[in-house]
C-alpha cells in the first residue's frame, strides 16, 4: 500500500505537530522541522518532490523561503521500517475438515499456503498469514470374515448378507484422535452344502423328514439342517418323492354283493393285476391262503378283506361286503304217485336254498303207525325219498302224515310237518 504526499501544504500541518526545533538549535537552520514515521513495505512518501520509502528512509528537504520570515525552511525526514506482521496457522485436522482463510479453502488437498491481508495490521500495514495444516490419516479398519448364506452382519447399523457383502462404513468421531473411523467391509459367503433325498413310495405311503411329512399331495420340498454342515453353516436337503402306480382296478374284489342264504358267491382277483402275495383276512374255503378266486355259500352277512402285495412290494387292500337275506323256502308235495315219472314218483322235500340238509324224516299212516324213516340225507336225493312201500309191500292209497327236520347252512334247524296223499 502506498501513501503519497504530493505537496508541502499537505504535510505541513503534520510537521507542525511533529517535533519542531527553534532557530539556533545545534547546527540546524533557524526554521527546522523533523518528520518521523514508520513505513510499511511498498509504502512511499512524497515530500516537496522528494521520494522517501523503505529504501530511502532518511533525508533533508529544504523549502526555499518557506519560513515565516522569508528564509528557507528545513525538514529533516527520518523513516523507520515497520516490522512485518505475520500470523501462522497450523495444527492437526481430520481428512474431512477444512478451513476458510481469506476466501481460500484449505483442506487435505490444499493443506498449506500464504495469504496477504492488505492493511490488516494494526499500523495499517499488510498482514500476512502463513497456513501450514497437517491432515491426519483416517483410522482404517478391514472387516474380513466368512459368513453363511443365511447370516447377517450389522456394521454401523447397516446389514450385510449374502446379497450385500462389500461396502464402506464411516463412523463419525470413531477414531482415537477424534476423527472419523472407516471400516471396509469385505465378507465372503460360504456355499451352503446341498443334498438330494430321492425315494419311490407306494401309493398312499408317507414319510417324515426332519419333522415334515411328505406324501402324494406334497411330494417335494426343501429341508434345512441348522449348523449341520462341516463349516458350521446350514445344510440343505432337497426332497424328491415319486410313487408307484396303483392297481389298474383299485376295487379289485369287485362290487359289494347281495345274496340269499345258501346262494353261491364267487370272488376273484383279476388276472391283469400282478400279485406277489395274497392274504385274506377272512377264512375262506381255499386250498391255500393265497388263492386268487374262491366260491362259497352265502351263510351270513360278512365283509371279505383281501390284501395283496405287488412286484414293487406295495401293499393294497380291498373289502367286499356280502349282504345275505334269509328267506328259507322249502317245497313239499301234498300228493304223489308211484306210477308218475321221476322225481314225482317218490315223496321228498325240496328246499329252495343250497346247502340245506335233512337230519331226519318220518311218515305215519292214519293210525299212527310208522311207515318210513330216514336220517342224514340231502333233500331231493331220489334214493332217500319214500317210494310208497311199507317194508317192501305196496302201501294202500290214502293220506299219510310226515315230519322232517331241516338244517340250514347258517346252522338253524327247523321241523316241518304236514300230510301227503298217495294215489295209484
């Protein structure tokens, strides 16, 4: 900064305020003035056409006839160089900090420099600021570890997992020096060991795997074995079930049947069903227990249960129900002739159901005499009926009384009686 004094009229009042010497003082002229001042670097004083600065700080200026009495006036100039005003700014700062000095930003990329403040010193001289900052390196930490696919690691309230495993976290003021702490996250995800459990089951079968039930409705799924892998992670098991085909005819015993007492019932397993083993839960009149076909007389209401094992060792069962009505018709003639054609030439009984048996049969004449008796025979047997003779003698025509005890297939016995007329 320069200060210019162009005319004596400008500086003269100031000189009057300066030290002033009287004429005759020492060897100086009678009218002598002294000008003392501090000069800043670059500052210039003009005194009566003379230049005074830090390179020319001293001198005498004669002002002709400038004194009050018309004599010359003398000005003695003595300048002193003002010391420079310098301020130093230094210190330790964090990487994310910055200072704003004289319109300039000082940070980690611009840590040092010099700033000039014109007229900033107390004496009006320029002020200089020397900036020398030191920026501390951030506290850097590496987080490197292995995690399982289902693990989550929290860093600075940020979750890291198998999908987000790389990153950088800044913890404000987390370092020991008060600066931010930086954590570089680098996780490696361990592969989850996998295995497949495959099995073929029979229709209707089920299996429980790790507490979960699998069947035809749910044949596949994923099971997790917590911590079962060698690396401590979970082990994954993929379940895949298939099922054998059921028999071509699910109701292989056929439809339920209805029959009358003594009727013949036939049940058979179709030949197109491959059977390795047959097991009947009901006793049947078979030569062996694994017969494929059986016929029997209907005696009572019952259910027949058959279990078969096919070539895949699958077991299937079926049940057929037999409904039996117990009508017991018995046909007994009330007249016969020995001269008629067989079987009407003999007196016999004819039950209307199969399996009936006669325990005994007797005939009496009108006077109560026994004319015929027979035991334990099958009704309708021509050799067991009465041929109209009494002890080899032809019986006279007439009315005879009979009685017969019949044993039915279900074990019930019944005695029937009546009369029959013999004609010739």
